[in-house]
C-alpha cells in the first residue's frame, strides 16, 4: 500500500488558493490606501486654492485689515498703512540752582540759561529747585502707501515742549511739531533731523537736553539719500537762519542776546557719507552756509563751513562706544541749544566768523538684559573775535552725564541720572549746574 507525502497535490492546490487570496486582499488594501491619500491630497489642494483666492480678493467692505509695516493697519477701501506710536514720560528734576519761574531750563538742560557771575554762585535764595513734569510725552503717526515709484511714506511727531504753561493749576503746555516729512523713494521733504548729523549716534540720556558737545537741530529740508553696498550717501538743502553777536550792544554778563537775521538768501548745503566698517558705523558730513546780515547799521555776508564726524563701535554682544567731533566756522546754531552765534558783527558792520569745536564720548554698558548705564563726557568751545567786544556771549561749555536705566518689562524704562554742566562766557565769568533726575517712560 502506497501512502502520499504531506505535500500531496491536494495540499498544493489549497496552498496556492490561499496565497492568491491573500495577495488579492493585500492589493485591495493598497488600493484603498492610495485612494485615501489621493482624496486627502485633493482636499489639501482645494484648501490652498481657497486661501490663495481669499488673499487675492479685496477685504470685505468696512473691515480694518493689517498694514504693510509692523504694527500698522489699513482702513476700509485704502491701500495706505497707518501706524500710531509714542510714549508717556514723567520726569522728576532736582537742580542745585533755579533758572526762573516756569522756566523750561528747570525741566531740561538749557546750557545758555546757566547763570554766570563772580565764582558762578547765584544768590542764596536762588538755590535748589524741584520740578515734576510730563512735557516730553510724545505722539507720532506714520503712513506707507505703495506707488509705481516705491513706497510713499509720511511721518508726523510732536511733544509738549511748545508754548509754556504754568505750574499753578493745570500745568498746560502747547503741543509742538518735532518732525513732519514725507518720502517717495529716495527723496525726502519736510522737517526732520539735520543731515549734518546721524541721529542714530546720539547717546542715551535720561534727561531731554543732552550733552553740550552734540549737534542737535531739526529743520525743514529737501534731501536725497542713495544707498550703496557698504552704506549710503545723502545730500540736502536746509532752512537758513543766521544768528549774530553784535559788537557795541548793551551787554551784561550772562544776559547777551543774539540778533537774528531776516535776510537769508541761500539754503544750508550739506552732504553726508554713512559707511559701515570693521569697527562699526562711521559718518562724515560737510556743510556750507551763507552767514548774512542786512540792516540799517550792518550789511555783509560770508560763506562758512563745518565738518561733523561720528562713530558707533559695538563692544561685545551688548555694549557700545559712541564718539562725535565737530569743527568749523559756521557750526554756531547747529550746536545744542544754539550755544554759539553763527557770526560776529564788529563795530564797522562787518561779519566775522569764528572757529568752533565740540565733541562727546559715550560708553553704554549692559549690566544685565534689563539694566544698563551710560557715561557721557562732552565739551565745546569757540575762538571769539574782538576781545572784550562780545562779553557775555558763550565761550565754552563742559558736561558729564552718568545714568542707570532699568527696563523691567519691554517698552518701559525707569531711569536715574546725575548731570554736571559748566558754562563760561567771553569775559571769563562762569556758572555750573548740578542736577539729579528720575524718569519713568512708557512706550505704546
């Protein structure tokens, strides 16, 4: 009797049938999976198309949308992006001398207002002045509109150092323009910082006045700015204004009042180069001005010039060093608070120009991400012509600022600053100011 092995023909056919069955089931499963993936892909493609269509479609009528610049918005039916900004700032200022009732010089440093006299010591009843104010509070509005020539932008900013109020009841003070300008591509027109100085170089101070050695002026101008690989160059024509010291006027120490000319004929012409170098960012500016007077007793004009050099040098990951040097015979009113005259009119009615120099150096150190300090030393001086003919006009100034600023949260600054300034006039009289200031600043 013959017996069949386990792998008999019957068993072979059964195994083959089972294999075919399993293979068919696996193919069906793969087909179902591919079908699901295809449906998911199609659904995702439809969603992307819907999102792209929504972006291409104009916003529904009456809906405010996000603008093209950070923090801005667009009004319904408008292509203009609008951004509001500014800050609220409170200042508490204690000075070792007082500079008058409701005087701005008690609220910010005004170098020309420091009283001078024998030894620079004011009368005892003029010692000590405490002032609280919020006049540096600032508002600004910026816009950006796309055009065929690039973005058209506008910027308007003001604070409350306009018409002085009083401290008796309401402490009301006038709103004033700081900046008001527009740009189209590389062209700027309006009121802005002078092109003679790079505003990004200003040292960080708690008080509003600033060190005596800096250029500080805002005025109406037309400017062209041309970027290049390592920086930019710019050229501007700016509002002219001539400020004169006049020989023979009834001058007394500390009370010399300059004469303002009303016959300016040529704009102040300024060119500036901004260059990023291995040390940091360097600026060099040149200026030409026509210093002119035309009155019943004097009629003359001279062209003068000035140069301004600045450098900002990063130190480590957070600190920086800032330096500025200015020189020329026409930088008078461009100095902080118009400290020097632009020209001197002698007894014959002729305009004479004087060489002036100014500088500051500032080091800022971050003790931590929230705490920082700046130390700023500054000086300015001029070679006044005519000996004692211009007694009472400013000859030189020195200042020092040291501060500590805490930012416990972003957009809030709490600061304290010690300030020393010395003013000297042509006849040698001098006066000093010692000040302690606290400030709280809240940006929005």
